[in-house]
């Protein structure tokens, strides 16, 4: 299966490496509006660099493409590729709002091709471990989840620009919301949130927060702050029978502690490199298109997460 990559920043180069390493896929070409970036990636991977995006669209041998351009361009590129008869994998955010997401969904339906979000942090080991503990009933019925990511310092490059879809909400929101989507599904009773900007050089948000109600007694609070100078627990889960905290560096060493009402407790430290599962998106696409498996993410997930992003951005209730 011949596959291309559009956008050759850090994310795009990562996609190129994953595609090249996937059995049943062949990285057949790359494109970036910045010609030097395309040529560097093409040389590294020993594949052609398309002279234009239109040249990629016209290449009938290419069956699919991964989109890793700035966020504001995702829907434009996705719709064009789908209309050209190609499957697409879309870096987060899948779309900036529900209208964009629905335009991608309609193009996918009309073309009969796949349009999938790459929500890779669904496979982060901290999340997988917390989800496993919750699902086996260790904490009883989960009533409150707090999902928090924080650190000091502004973003850089195009992520400072509103016109390019920058900001913490578009950067981290899809990751955190995709994890919650897997845990609780896509049907909320309500969602409300806000964004705020602190750094003067930033046109976009430096913090977002959302409160989501999935049932009258099941509440999720999500926050990402780019101006936190002290760390917060990455996860706090309150259940009817116990409490869990995950602290530390989720990209290095982190600790999961839980304690039950009956006195049972556990404290365990993990290293990410020892427990991180692979991200199976490309191997799953190959198997799915060969009729041998299911997809780990869905078009519906992409549309739902885009709707949640829009609700937070507007500060409205869904």
C-alpha cells in the first residue's frame, strides 16, 4: 500500500518513520510547502518529494496520505485528498471545529475512503495503566476524573499564531479529550470550558480547562496549562471504593498510588520506556483494508473531539 506524508515538521517526520516501518505499507513520497523540508525528508527516506500538493493529488498510485501540516490546514488538505480518492490519517487536531470535521466526514462518505484522527496519546502508558485499574473495579464506580497537564513556558513557531490554529487547546485538547472519549464514550450531558492567554507574544491560548458531565454522578475535569511552575498530579480518580493519584513525569518515571476504603493500597513506579505500548494505527489500517481486523480509532471520534474543542473555545455548554 503506497502512502505519502504531507507536512514534514517533527510530527510529519515521525509519520514517515512509522509508515516506512509498517509491513504492508510503502512510503512513496512526501510534500511540504517549504521545499527544503520536503527535500530533506525525501533524501532521508530515499523517496520522491512532490513538487506541489496538486502533484500528490494526481498520483493515482498513492492510496493514502498522512496530514501533519499546521492545524488550520488539516481540513483543507483532508477534503482534497479524500476527493482525490485517497485515505487520510490526520494529525491532531482532526479539525478546528465541528463544521470542518463534518466536511471531512462528508468527503469520506462520498469517496468511500478512511478519514482517521491520529490521537496517539490514547496509547500513553500512564493512561493505559490508569484505565486498566479503573476498569477492573479497583476504585469502585468512578465518579470524578481530573486529567491535568502543565508546565512553564510559551509555545513556539506557528503554534503562537491564531490564523494557523495554534494554542494549547488545539495542541493538547485532542489528546486529553481522546483519552476521555475512549474511557467514557462520546455522549456528554454537558460540557463547559474556557481558555486564557498569559504570554504577550502569544495570539492564542496558554491554558484551557473543561468540565464534562457524562452522567448525573460522573464528572470529568480536563486542564492544560502552559504557565504552571509547580507540577500537579497527571491523574486523579475518585471512585466509590477508592482513590488513585498518578504523579511524576509521564515522559520518564511516574508513580501510581491507589487506596481503597477497605484499606487495600498500592504504590508502584514505572518507566515509560518499559511499559509504553506501540501506536498501532498504520498496521491496523493495513489489516482493516485486508479484512483482517478492526480500526483502533474512528471518524466519529474525530468529529466528537472537534465538537468538544469548539464548545470549550466558545465557552458554551453543549
